[in-house]
C-alpha cells in the first residue's frame, strides 16, 4: 500500500457493507491501507469474525486478485497469502462497488519483527519466503510487488505471510504493480517480465532494506551500488555470491536460491544434517499428509511450521557461531 497516494474510498468506522448476492454484512472498524487498485479495511462480520475487506473501483482487478488467492489455496501447506472468504458487490447510492473479503493476518510487519527479535531471524524468514515463492511460481504466478510493507510475521511459531497480492502477475506477462526500489527494471538490471528471477531480485532488496532499516538511493552503477551494500553488512558477506547471483537473475528458481543459502560455505555441513531430517530441502514435505479440511490444514501447518522454524533457527545460530569462531581465529 502506498501512503503517498489518495485512497479511492473513505469509509468511517461503523459503516456497514452488505453484499448484493450473498447478503453477508461487514461492519468497518478501521482502514488498513490503500493503493492504486483499492482500499483495504479491517471489518467484523455478522458472526463477529475479524476479516480484511478490499474494495476496488474495477471488477477486473477484484477478479484477478481473487484468482490469485484461489491459486494459493491450492497449495497445501503454503501460507504465503491470506485465505479467501467471500466475493461480492456493494450497492450504494446506485453504484455497484466490487469487493472481496479475506483472512485478517495478525502479527508484526517484517522490519518491526526483526527489530524486536534480532537480525539472526532475517535468513530464517527469507528461507521460508523462498519456499512459498517457489510454490507460487510452480502455479504459474509471480508475486511482483514484493517489499517489507507487504510482509507480516504471524505466529507462534513465527511465519512470514503476505498481506497484499495486488501485484501478483501470471508468468510471461508484464508486472502489473511494482515499487521502484524493489523493481529490477528501475535499477536497469532486467526487464519487468513476470518470471521467477523478478521475485528473487526483490528478495535481495528486501534483505538489504531490513538490514539498513530503509531504502537507499540509486547513484552510479546499479550493480556496483547493490554489491557495496551487501559488502557493507558483515553478516551478509558469506552470502554475497548467492545474493549477487540473484540480483543478476542467474537462479532458475526460488528453490535453487533457497538451497544455495542453506548450503553456503560454513553452513554446508549443518544443512546436510538438517536435510537428513527430511524437512529443510523439501518444500512439499510439510504438505504430504495434509487433511482435506481447510481448518485441519491450518492446524497441520502450525506443527510443520514449528518444526521447520526450530530447525532453521538452529541452522542460522550454528552458522553464526562458526562465523564468529572463524573471525576470532583471524579468518
């Protein structure tokens, strides 16, 4: 959501929205954010369930985003996007406003979570994110507008989630919504064609934004600027070759980048041991025995997420221990 834009809707708390077709009612509690494609509010249903409701000026925009959420729902074990609840129209003063409601994801924004928990969590969350991005790419979609503002950490156990799928684009098409800093086209390091490498470029920029506490200016050669920013963070130096490879669009998939992060340098032996446990390097593993019920699947996800999070924290903690020993011994 872009705070510098003007919201196309201004609904005060207490406004009641009733669906034309399904007759479900929603009472607005507060605005959550807005962008070029609409405004999102926190609302309460007649059954007192808290949901996020997005109103848009275009039916085609709602249809596109609903298709993305439906696609994500097909990925058992994936928690990248919110669950879809309802799609309808709101008739007000002779105007029909399309909307959809989805799961309201509670948690902290990614930057706030890292400030609270520490930078050792960054790679844990990124490894989770790459797993979910791989599943999304396998379905034929690219996330597009990937940035910290669109990422929340829910839990426990801590799990990275996305709160806005407005930029999600079918592979092969032109990215329909982006933010310049995270867009490789803005940096002159690739096209705006929707393909997995577009998202992987943004992943690196997300990492840098979180470490630096904000965005930095584009001055001089784009690749050299980004490389210097990576080199400027001591904790990122062991991952430098991997991050530069992602910036240059040389990874074939998010899964390939994920495996590279898990097996880089001193982390290699640890990740092999973790792989023996059958969890870290198999994105589909958590989904193999998922029950058909959506609510049962959520319970199953929590268990799988907890196990993966524990292992990822152990991997990162062990890596940093080895790295510190390496530094003490003088490299």
